[in-house]
C-alpha cells in the first residue's frame, strides 16, 4: 500500500505544481540552514578520542599566592614546572605526561629548500602511547630517554614529506636551531579536532605540531616556548631560565594523566588533595586546597571549545526550521482540504480513515524527501560559505556520512510531523456531505 500511496503523491504533485514547489522549498530552506549550523556544531562538539576520552584526565590545583583570592573560583588552568615534574616523578597514574608548545627553526639539508620556522611540542615520553598517536615509521622515545636529555625528534607526516619526500627518515638528522637531532619516528596522519591536549591558547582547531622533542632537551637548549603563562611572584634572578625555571612561580605547562578505572580516579583525586596540603604546609601554596580532575570532554566544556556564537546560530537555525514547518503545515492543510471531494469518494468506496491518514502522511513524507534533497544542496553551499570564513575551525566544515544521513532523517521526520494535523483533518472528511455537494 505504501507504494500505491507514493504513486498517488507523485500524481498529486503534478496536479499542484506551484503549491508542491512552495512546500518543498520551505522544507529545503529550513533543512539547509539547520544542517549547516548543526554540522558545524557537531564537528566542534565531537569527542576527539571517543574510545579513550573517559580515561584521560587533566588535573589542576591552586598554586597561586593569596593575592586576588576568590573563594570557590576555579583553580588555574596550567601547572608550574616544579609541580609538573614532581607529579611525573611520583607516577600515580597509569601514564602521565606534561608538555608545552614551542617553535623551532629548521635548516633543511636540501639547499633548494629555504630554512623555515616550525611549530613544535616539547613533551615527555608518555604523550605518544597515552594519546595513541599513529606511527608511520619508527617509534617514540621512552621514559629512560627523557632523563638522559637525548637529541632525538619525532616528525609529523607533513614535515617528513617536506624534508625527505615521504621516505623513511628514521636515523637521519634534522637541523633544529643549528643543533642536529636524530629522527627516531614519523607520525602518520594525526589531526585531533579540537586539539584537546592544549586548549588553553587560541589555536584549538589549528594543525598539530610538526615536530616533537623531549621536554628537558628543549629546556637544555633554551628553545622558544609558545603559549599562555601566569606568574604571581618574583622569578629567581640567578636562574638563566627565568620564568621557565624549575622554581619559578609561573604556571605554563599542560599535564595529563591516564586512569583506567573509577577507583583510580578517586585515588588520584585524593592524591592531588594530599599533595596540595603538603605544599601548603611547606609554604609553597597559600590558598586553601582546591583540586579538579576533569576528563577530556569535561575539560573541553569548561574551556567552552564550542564558541557561543555557534550555539546561538544552531538554535536560530532550528527556530527558522520550525517557522518553515509551520508554513508547510498551512500549505498541506490547504492542499488536503481542497481535495475533500476526492477524499469523500474514496471513503464512500470503502477506504477507512486510517487509509486516508496514511495516504496523506506518505504525501507529506515525500515532500520531506524532496525537500531533503534540495536542502542537502543548500547545506553543502552553506558549509562552503563557512569554509571561506577566517575562523580557525572553518576548514573542518564538511558533511560526513553521519550528517548526510541526519539530513534526510530530519527532513522526512519533520515533514511527517508537519503532516500530522493536515492528515488528521483530512481523515475527518464526511463522505455523505461531500457526495451531496457534488
């Protein structure tokens, strides 16, 4: 019967081309606008590490001075070097790593390629297994290597392509700031969105770093550091590292820990509280104990990784879709009630109210399908327009299979909802009155 109703719907479209076109256009405009904004929201709010994000945690505590203290305020977003190195040394998690961003100058061996600056990440060994970075060639360094301050590096696939034409470069040397580094690994394509391991700065959706270097090696060579820094006291004048020194009262490092069970999470939270108490007793911390331990998605929510304007645009687009559907309801009512005579004849010939209701719903669903096809084109056009914007996430605005399916599910579902009232009104048509009026 559904196939028969579908044929009746197509015949009805041919008889009322203008009215049908208006309904399809109304649905398409609403679907196009809502799917454009929903796709952007879906991309920005996506879990960057779905199978593991619940096991990765970002610990924080209040190491600042009492100056400016506000009870109940969130602790600072980053750690001092002293605290990060202490927590790493005590190894209370399954894995742990701290890190910061930086920039290094690269002098290629190929004289035809000019020297250039490249973004780097200075980190400790567990970064790679903890975040499951895929390797194309070689491996990462290990915890023993960390302490030895080796001059080794892991390259991104893009940098390896640029310097070595994509060949296996493990064992070769790359010149960083006029210092030779032995390449021990090359990452495969790895582009988490957002760059969850460092969302403190503004480049949350930018490209990942092109080169990875052991943290203590970078400090030994005084490589330049990028990123936010919060200082609340005087740095040691005698230390050449200044605000980056071990005992400097400055928070500038991101710290992550992997905990694979709720019991370990609870134990680690208690450990942070005890550590904070100990540091306050030693005179380093001045503020009351205030610790946080957030998993990946909680940390992204705290940092409002999805811009507020994207959320607002999504709500406005769905509001526009509702307006379009209300117009569709009115047009369907007009169309179905104009066919009261035809419906009365069908009822007199034995069609039940349920048959009339289903026929009208199939027609509404067919309009939704056509509106979904046209709306898909409008959504693709809208996403193309988003990609032309200067926003850092613009390049990510593409329709994936999930959003493609959602387009048609949303179009058909909303059109069926819009058809409920008109279909109900149509099935109430009384055959006797309609036959008398003919």
